[in-house]
C-alpha cells in the first residue's frame, strides 16, 4: 500500500466511491445504485481502490454463483481518505485522561503543553477519567491554572480494567466519530494498563499517532512516540510542576 496519495491519483468515479464510503459501508449492489454506474464499471474501480489499500471488500454470502459483497473503507486509511476527497480539517484532538493518584490530574496539561511546543496545535481535548478524579482536578483547577477540558468521558475505574465493559464497547465509536472532524493524537499514559493497551491497539488499527509520558533515569518526565507497537524514541525531557 502506498504511503501517500493525492486527489489527482484517482478518477472522478473513484473519488465518488470514496466519498460514499466515508459516510457509510454498502453492499456492492447498493453502492452501484447510489453512484449510478454499471456493475462492470464499479467492479473495475473497486479493484483499483482495493489494490491501493484504501477499501475492503468482504463476501457476506453467496447466492448460487453470485457473491454478495460488503464494501467499506480500510479503517486504517480513514484520515488519509478524508484528505483525498477534500475534507481537510484544521482541528487536532488530543485523546488523553488521568486517574486519582498523586498529580495525575496534571497529565492533560503536560501533554497539551509539550505537543504545542512542537507545533501540534491541539484544538480539542477529550479526557477519559472517573468521577472522583474529575473532582480532584476541579479542586486544583483555579489555583494551578489548569486548562479547560472540552469533553470528559466518565466511567468507574473498574470499567477500565474489564475488557467487555461499556467503556471499551464505546471507545471505537468515539474515535471513529472524532476522526470525521479532526486529526487525532492518542495519549496512552493514563489510567489502567488495559486501557493503554486498548488505545494502542486502536491507534495501530487506525494509524493514529500515539504518545506516552514516561520517565528517564534521572526521574524526569519524557514524551515518547509509539507507532506500530514499537517505541520510536523520546521527544523531550520535562519536569513536573510543583
């Protein structure tokens, strides 16, 4: 699969197909009706898009010798397709969170500050946390001049440790919805290890940049990029505010 595409790499018909699939997945016969073309013509363009890695074709069942196919975007290329079809966005969403321990409530501010320093101009911050942790942050917000959080997603801590919880059922939908209007950076630092691993799994599935706030040998905080389940290296060293 090529790493980079532009609008000029695709025909008008292929762009029409990508726009349709960006909104929804379709059975092949329904997609044919939607874009008003012949079956052979649609098959040709779908084959080209499938070769590029941008779409997926899945056979749901067969009726005699006829395959009933479902056509959808490759989830890992959703943000790439958005650019190809001209739906550029200026928004950058940080998906982060914090727990109740020590100064964990500062993690969103630390992450936001470092990213902005490196010219990642975050425009929206979504925080996963608990009701109790949110109250701790609100307690210190004014005296420590903490930033405003655009959206809190609140679940009991037990939900972060149970893979079949409502939290994990909704997480994929939350990311997919946010990708429609913004680029995303995922912070896998906060809360439970299971939550971090699930975020990392989704980040790799959708090819979303991932960051982790770690620590060096001197006890100073460092920010690391993680992609494709591999540690890519540090960004910089920082110290927690006192």
